[in-house]
C-alpha cells in the first residue's frame, strides 16, 4: 500500500495516479473500454484515454465545487471534444449551457449580448439563469487578436 506522501513506484509519476481515499490508483485502471454507438455523430465520438478520463474527472470536480476552468493545451489534444463530451453528460434539468466561440473578431458587445440573451432579470441589478438552473458558459477558442507593432521614426 502506498500512502499519500509516497510517490508510486514503477517509473511513473504522481500525475499518472489518483488518490481514492485509501491508496494511489493508476489512471490507466480507470479507462473504460470503448463501446461504439452507431447512431452517434462523428464529432461526438470520444475514445477514452488516460488523458480524457483524467480531464473529465478534473472537469467534474471543478464544476461540482463551482470553480471556473481554463483548459489549455496544444492543437489537436481533444480539448473541445473532451469538454463537449463532459457537457453532453450534464443534467439538463439543473444546468443550462451557453456555447460561445471566440475569435479575433469577437467584440465585448458580442459577448455581452450573448450573455444577456441567456439570463433573466431577477432584481434591479441582478441577472441569472432561469430559476433552479445553473448557467455554464463554454468559451471555445479563447483567442486574442495578434498584436502588431509599428515602428515610427521621428
């Protein structure tokens, strides 16, 4: 048995394991077998891997304690697919989802209008999702316009 302060043996790192309350378990043991669902759209297919299982667990933890999440990674590491899969599994009775795709052309007014369209006025200065629901805002491709420098000669 490996205790919380001990790093698991076998040439692996602490990030390759999770603590289940009693011992360190390899994330690889949590990866379910892939079951193909023929009716599922191609963009909704997510083959479970150690990375997707670990990310889904972290997303669930952060959403359950009502914390904002910023998921970063290289292009092609299935960030959008993993988050999309996580959001599809949320309870629709208690959660309202707002998807926003940012680009270099997105303005603050675009964001404001999108948010205002998905909340209702509760009091003079208070807005929120419909009563009994929680609004989750997913911003995909959080980009900033490329800053260009211009040299001026005097």
